[in-house]
């Protein structure tokens, strides 16, 4: 069943902070003609306690932060759009005067690429691992009005450091992973988690690595988690949005530690079992705020094509042209329980990423090793 499509029109004055949005300091005093209409599309809902909800909250935070400025931006947020309908939804947004569309659902296929070719004056910023999961097969380049934000790299780094921690925390030496759909960018997260587990605990069993095939089925998530627990798994990482919520619920019934995904609110919802969250919408970190600001700044200053047009731009945990992807957020209640060895391993992994000793080349090698280990 398709999720209910919910469209919310947000209008208001967005202040452009000088430090975060310096590119817009030369934008003329806002008039009606200067208003930039920005669209956001997602295949998930804005109340899924995962990716959709985190981005809805991030956009609200950005609006609140920037609402004192004379620079006017209208937001149209559209949730519950099936990926095959993205091109059609882009047409509707364009008809409403939208000039820039964000889609931060990773790996949703070629529909936005088609929209970019059709609407030459429309700017599109989407996330994925590159051309492989954002364009039709055989595509060699993006049009200059599009940018692919490789958020999957920073996300994979998050899952790696959580894997390092899981490897130190497991007592049964059995760690599970439950994913939604195996898009390339999401598969990379699973490989990264396994790589982290094996780096910190070479003896750990990581064979309980499964895909739900759905993002919004809590019942399926509960069943998959229960099956893993029956196999002796004592820690699970879920990256499955609404399906993952079912994983969290199943873990709660057994008091089993679990890593959540995408929405920091899971720490408050499951304080006794949620070790931490890959925190795209964490309250204490910038989340994806900077991505929106940087891209909007480039559009309004007329520098989009020069900065990002036709490019695949990495968003790692440390640095990057679009800012840094947020760090994973640990549950303070759980942090107190970590052994010195577990905390040291986690801190060392974060330091290796931030300090540059775990280079992209070395990191990709770890992912390849995990792939071979899983027989993929």
C-alpha cells in the first residue's frame, strides 16, 4: 500500500546567517520577485520516527534559525511520494514556481535525472552514491543544473564507528543488521557496520545480515528482529525507517541493545535499549542543515553551476564542500555503561576518520573486505 501523500506548504522569511550562508550576503533586499521557492520530496512520511521525520525537523530548525532575515524563501515539503512518481511531482512543483528541489532519500533512481533534463531552469540536489543509483544505466554525466550529494560516504562512516562499538559490546559474539531496501548507498552502510564490528572483534559472527525489502512495515521489522534474537544475536543495528521501528519494538520486549537510524528522538523513545542513532536529525548536531544552506546559497548567488553543477560532491564526517555529515549520537545513559576498552575503540575510530588516517582508500578497502566476508 502506498503511504499517504502529505503536502505541506511552508512560507516565511528565512534569515541568512553570515557565518553559515556567506554566499548570500550580496543578495538584494528581498522583494516579491526575489522569493525563492524550494521544494522537498521524499518517499517516506514526515512522522516515521526516522529519516522523513528527521528531515522535517531539520527544515523546521533551519526556518526557525533563519526567520529574521529579509531574504524570502518559500518551502513546499511533499512526503509519501513513490520514487516512480518523482518526475511527475517535480512537474507539479515547477508549476508552483519552485526553482530548486531537494531529495535526500538515497538511491531513488533516474526519475529526478529525467526531471533535470526536462526542466533546464530547475536546480535539483539529490543524494546517492554517485551516478550508479541516481541516473539511468550507462549515464556518463549529470546536467549542469543537478548535483548528487554523496551523503552515503558520511553515513557509511557513521555505521563503521557504530560497528566498532558493537564489536566491543557484544557478549554472545553475534551481531545483527536489518536494512530496508538494498540500494547501493544503503548496502554500503551495512558493509561499513560489518567492517567496524570485525575490526574491533575479529571473532564476532556477522552472518545475521538481512534486508526487509520495505521501509514502512513495523510488523516485518519485529519478525526479522525476533528471528535474529532466536539465532543468539545480542545487538542489532537497524537501518529500515518504519520497518526499523518494529525492530526497536521487538528489542524492547527482550531488553536487547539496538542502534537506531536517522532520528535522534529514538533515544528518548527507547532510552533503555537504544545505544545510539545515526543522527541526521540529531538535536545537538547540525544535521543536514548545512547542506540546505550551502545549496540554496549557491542558487541565490548564481554560483550553483560553478560550485556544484553536474558534480558528485562527497559529504564525509569531516569537512567537505557541503559541510560535514553529522556525527552519530550516543545515548548518554548507555555511554555510562561502556567499558573503557569499548569507549577507547569508538573514540579511536572517530579520531581516525576526523584526523584523516582512515583515508577514503583505506575505508573502501574495509568495505570490500566486508563484502567478501558476507559472500556478496
